[in-house]
């Protein structure tokens, strides 16, 4: 069955790539894996930090420096704060054990950054702190959870289900999505439907993109498959 199995990377907008890399490397111990011109995006950079077997990324676009961050709009400010729908409220990283959690708290505090917690949640325990440019960050562990997350509905509060407008039939559907095997990539691009989510392009440009055959996009993107010629490794 075709199914998502992990997050390959989450990309955060930044107006100061160096500051973010320095924080995530020194304060959190993540290794810099990549920093290069972002593919298909003029004057933009893409940076990747190692996160277990996956990665955590940043995107620098020049106009980012001109966009004001506003708590309560673009950023939540803290773990209980609000922000605009579709924005990131917070990110929670994972460690294996409570000891690892305390060691990470020590590392963060040793760099002069304030940390709250651990806070016990039943499904996990977590520490909370801030990152550059208003990021709200958390590190959690499931070790010692009194009621770990499961797919049996232990943490599905029926009062919240009702408040969210989810019917009993919809709840069953969300808990048990229909399996899908795929058709070997043979499903055609659907017609534009304004009721579905869409990326934000000028409509005429978006129509051209949607009309472009998959094979043409693959061929055009082939120019991006090689690492930078002047890479750190090549020197």
C-alpha cells in the first residue's frame, strides 16, 4: 500500500541563513549537510541540517529580509500562542529517552538559551524554548509516557471531535483512511478545481504549469541533479 512513512524535511523561511545554521548547529548539535542555490528559485538558497536519518531545512529568499515577523500573525510566540491558519505554530523534535531530554536541556542552557520543562503530557514529556526569528521550538521524548500515542483512539477526545465538526462516520474514515495501491504513476493531472488547495502562482502561469506533461517537468529538472561543482567536498 502506498503510504507516507516519515518527514523528509521541513523548510523554514529565513532572512538570516547564517544565524539559523549557527543556532541549530551549536545550540542543538545538528550538522550542516547542504547549502546551495535553491533549484528553480532565482537568488534563493536552500540549507539542510541533519536530523536523525532525515533533515531540517531553511530557505532564504532575498525578499524575506523585508517581511516583518509579527507574533500572533506569522508566529505563535509560545507553545500556547495563536498564529494565522496554515502557519507553523511550533516544531517538536524527538529524542529517545528522558536522559537525552535532560542532556539536550543542558546543552541548550549552556549556550545561554532559556528552556522550560520537562512538562509531562501523558503521551510524551517535553522542553520548550525559542529559536532565531521567532521560532517556537520543543524537544520531546515518548519514554515514560503514561499513555503513549496509538491508533486506537486513546487520545481522541470526543468533545473536541464534536467541536471540530467531525461526524462519527468521518471520524472512522480519518482513523482508517482508505488504502491505495497506486497506478504506477499513470493518474493524469486533474482539472483545476477551485475548491481544492492550490499553490499561489498567477493564474495564467499556474494553468501552464498544470498543463505541462510530467515527463517534461522531469526532463527540465534533470539539470538540478548534480551537486555544486565548487562544493566543500571537491576542494
